């Protein structure tokens, strides 16, 4: 009997290790579905069509998990927009885990205790961690980082929590740390001037320093409604265009990220360029501008 349980334990352990180190996994990044933006909150017909189409394709492609990098809705606290967003995401195969990220349209440009409480009631925590195979994900409320003045206690608590989380080597346990947030620290250059689409100094330098020194090498963000990429030393930050209404010359779409050992290979797919299948070891080419 003891031999049976020993063999069973070994099999489970090997299975868990294989799942953690699987070379052929991939995940999806959505950003700014922002129900209500096209029609200025009169309706969310276009965003609904886009998001339902994306969910149908994700059910077909079947990523390991999905992260929605903020601005889930357009008008903070709008019950109809929130309800429809949750209904559509509820159509995703339940085996594909969904991780929501708070955006400035979800908690306000300057979050307050009231808007934070409302968000948490609708969607759950605005900062948290998750593990998926070899990935240790950290979700941050970037509005509290860039505009903490309306809820200074919450902003201080988040920073203290992040420091403690990054210092917990046992919890991370050799996994690759990836940060997911809405507002990027920068678009292309960590020294670029502050503007609406990035996080101002000194918070930018404080958080980038903390993340880099703690071994974080990848950040995924949204907010820009276009794609952008930049580096700060060993850290790469990828900004994903909108699933909802794009800006500039961008198109609506989503991103697939192949996990190739310690390397992440990221490809943006516009809604007209989604592949028939996705091989993490050989990601499909796309006609969509990156």
C-alpha cells in the first residue's frame, strides 16, 4: 500500500512539474474592451461585437489563460456596461482562466475609496497574484501608482504589498515573474516626458527600479489603444492595442504570448488577421501591423 501511494505521489509530482515547465503553453492579452467608448456610453453595440468575436476565437485557440489589461468599461461604475462585460467573458471556456486588471475608466482617473470599493465589489481585488504553470503573475492597479492622491492609504498599501510579494522567494519558487497593469510606465523610453498615456515621475522610477531589482523582466499594459514596446535595461514592456475602439492608425485586436522556456514571444492579431491555429513554438504570421 505504501508503495502504491509513493508511486502515486511521484506521478502527481512529475505531472505538476511537467505542467509548470511545459514548453508549449501560451496566453492571451486583451486591453481596453471599454464597453461604451464608441458611442460615448449611449450604447456598447460595437464593443459587444468585438469582444464576442474575440471570445469565440479564444475558445477555438484555447490559450492557457487570459489577462484583460484594464478599461473593462468606459464609464466608471456603469452597471449596464459592467453586466454586459461580465456576461460576454462568461462565455469563455471555464478551463481558460480570466484575470481582470483595473483601468482608469474602471476606478477613475483619480481613484477614491468609493470607486475602489465599487470595482472590488464588481470584479474582485485590484491587486493580486496568480500562478499559471511557469508564470507568476502580478496584477497592479496602475491608477493608484500614477494618481494616488485620492486614495493615499490604498496606494501605500499596494506598494508595501508589492515589495513583500517580490521578496517572498518561496511563493515565487523559480517561476518567471510577469507584471500586468493598465497604464504603462512609459511607451517607448523610460526617460520620456510624462503624459496621459504613461506614469509620471517619481513613481515611474520607483516602481521600475523595484521591479527590475526583483527580477521582473516583462510587463504587459494597455491604455494607449495602440501597440508600443520599450525597454529599460533587462526589462521589456509591451503595450497592447485595444480590443475595443482603437486610436491613431491602429486596429482592434488582441495579443497571444507564447511561453518558450524563459522567453516570451508576443504577437498582436487584429480582428481580421486571427490565425486558424496557434503553435507556441512557431507562432503564426499575421498581416496586422505590430
